[in-house]
C-alpha cells in the first residue's frame, strides 16, 4: 500500500470516528457520536453484495462485542495490575471495532439503526457471534488461549478485508490490523510463558486448549459463512485464512511445548443464532442499564 493510499484509509477511518456535539448522545459505548459515518461515501460499491456486506459487519461486530465483554470481566480480577490494564485495553480495541462495524451494518442493511440498537436491543438468538467468544472466562490460561485463537483468526481475516472493495469496511479492517497484531502477540507471549513455565502453568494451558479445541472448527468455518461476495480473490479467501490461522497457532504452541488437541467439533453455530447457554446471561448484564433507561442521554 502506498503512503497516499494509507493516508486515504486513515482519513476514512477518522471520518468514521468523528464526534459531533448535537446534544443527542446516547449509550453507544459511552460516546456522544451522532453519526459515525459522517463524511464518508457510504454507498455500497456496485461490485459488492450489500446483504453480504451487512452480514460481515454484523457477525464480526458481534464477535468483537461479546469478546470485549468477557475481557471486561477481568477488571479487578487479573493476576497482576499490568495484565488487568492490558486486557482492558484489548477489550476497548474490540469495542471500538464493534462500534464501527455496527455503524456500517446499520447503513447498508436498510434499517438505519445505530450501534446501540445492535448492542443493547437484540435477543441472544439475533446475535451472530461464534460460540468461542461467549464461553465463560475460566482461569487466566483459558482466557489467554482463547485470545490467541480469536486474535490469530481475526487478524488473518481482517488483514484480507482491508483490501475489500467497500471503502468503509476496508478502512475499519485496516485500522484493526495493528490492534489485532498486538492482541495476538500479547496472547502468544503468555501462552509460551505458561506452556513453557512451571508444571502447573503447563497443565493449566494444556487443559485450556483441550476445552477450547472443539470451538476452533466453527471459527474457521465461520470465515466462509461470513465473507461470501466480500473477499476479492480465491487466494485471499477462506482457505487462506484457515491455513494462516492454523499455521500461526501451531508455531506458537510448538514454542510452548503444546499442541491443539483433536476433539469433536462443538454443535453450536453462532452465525446461525445457535448459541451456548452462556450468551443470554452475558447479554443480560451487558444490556441491563440501557434496557432499563432506553431514552437516557449523557
């Protein structure tokens, strides 16, 4: 990408994130944004299937929102203050990605809904996140292993979506790439540290991978469920995302003296609204204040 193209991407994303003092601030993750797509040509390009674009934005936004909520649960509970801050910041990155993706979805799905409507006023069956992100945190090893799996897959996918024909989604993806690169590196460092650490830390990380392994196939399959009509060429499509994701995971786990166990795939299909029993209570907590005060402004 040329410096001019990079500058254009930055401009588009900054336009997405531009705030406006119109006195109509609502929940939207604590911001006062009235139109996060202000200043951007939001018309769907002729080469892009609008319904597919909306599905991509909704699914990836749901993944990010639910994952962010799980990370928020580590506040005051992380092993060390430094890790608490790191996990909170990673959660905020994902929250920002969710916000932009929901905003784009509302523009292209014909509903003109704001981010709040997607985050706070949908039932669990209407969410399209993969089951991996809704599982309870477990111990630190499990949360770190999940972060490695999720960020590795998400980076492989969004780095390709940065080249998509839709300028808004491309800008969101390009902005997310450095964030996800850090998320993956942070998780990889901890996986190696725990896997190659004490006997107890190795045991916990191995147990975490065994628990999460059934949800990996859904994640990889979700690439194909998420991006039809969006990725431009076969060599940048679902198989490339799968190969990169599994390749990186194998490399990190080998350095930690671990592997990803082969286990039967879990029966959940979050992209189709089939979730675990853990999503409903997570959303109940996430949505409670907004639902109790639906017209609140601040």
